């Protein structure tokens, strides 16, 4: 098959520290697959919300490789599986989700925090 039509294999588990470094370097787009109310309650700065309940790999933002995340890693793992047969440039998901991010003391945006 033509190379430009080749489907990519979905990525792997990344640690919160891996994701933080990639975000700081501006080399990835972080996609949060939690529901909108969860996202509004607190999220990682710069993350894009694309809930698993409406997830479609074709709707992922283009331009940079994608890292998926959710609360614990379960939903982002399912979303990662949905990307396996797509042409989306998904390099992986954050193991442990935003709960692991918070446990590691990494910064989050919360309502009323600016």
C-alpha cells in the first residue's frame, strides 16, 4: 500500500514527567478525554478536551504528535486503542492520568485560579 495511506500504530504509556517535559518543549499536544465537567473542574494547562464519549481520532488536532490522558489512564487507554487503526499521530497516553500528574505535584488549572 502507498506510504501516505499507511495507518500508524498507537503509542505507549508515558509518565507524567515525560509528558511535562514534552509540553514544556512544545513538542506535543495533550488531549484530555475526560468529560467536559471533569475538565472544567481542573485540567493541565494547554490541554484540549475531546471526551471519550464523543471521541473520534479524525477530530484530533493536527500539527504536533498527540498524547492522550484522563483521570486514571483507563479511558485514555481505550482512546489509544481507537487510534490504533487511524492515521492520527498519537504517540501514547499518560499512565495514571491526571491523578498521577497531581500526585507528582505538577501544575494544574483549577476554577478561579486564573
